[in-house]
C-alpha cells in the first residue's frame, strides 16, 4: 500500500514538472521591436485598470478578466472601455500562472492587444513587451516596457520619431528606458497613417 502511494506521488510530481517545463517554454518570447509589436496589435490603447476578477473556464481552467477605461486610442475600434481575458489566475485556492502580464487597479498602461482567440482570450503582443506602463514624470507622463527604446525603435522610420525622443536617444542609454506618453501616442498614430 505504501509502495503504491509513493509510486502515485512520484508519477504526479513528474507530471507537474513536465507541465511546468511546457509552460516555461510556451512563455518564452523573443524580443520584438516596436514595428513587430504594433503589427501584431488589433488595438493600441492608453488605459487605466478598473478591476480584475478571476473566473472558472471549462477550456483552460481559470481566466483573469481585467477591465479598463480607455483614455486614448492610437489603433482599433472605438469604445470607452476595454476588457481583457487572459489565461491563468487564482480561484478557490488554486493558482495557475501562464506568465501573462498582471494589471494593477488604478494604474495606467498603453496596451498593444491582438484580436481575441476563438476562446475569447488575448494577452498583449509579446506578453510584457506589449504592455507599456505609464508613470508620472514631472508635469507629464511617460511610458516604457522595460526595454531600451533605442532597440525598440531601430526599425521605425526616423521621420516619425518625435523630436523629444530623438534627442533622448542621443543621450546616455539610461535616458532610453522611458518615452513621453504624448509623443509615444502621436508616433503610433503617425505609424498607422504611413501603412
């Protein structure tokens, strides 16, 4: 009896480890530049998170539903709100983490969202790469996704890079982490008109 219980525990541990390895591989994402992030987005919106809920889902187990108020839009259909359904979350003591971005209520983001899957799910393009945080910066706001804008903008037409960001790109690399929100949204709108 004890030997059977140990065998079941070992088999269960191996199955859990294999699932963990698969999700780690699935969550690995190559670095994308801004052209690639934008190309994968059906919507590009500046939003403020208004809520997060967790729901049971028959297909994938648990989904996180994040709601947002739309503050500005550079691409996509009109609408004053946005709802994002992502795989994973925590429900009834069970936590499932697919490494999708997590959003904090009251915080602002610029999201590059693809069209939802047939299951109604969507995470930002490139996961965290398509979720730019918005922070207060002096009298204005700036954005960043943790990457160097010199890398992100490498393939962008220099004619549409706003003057303020072009000047920052000439400075030391620590000035490349964030960009003015207004300039960022204007650049995204300009990119959309050039395509």
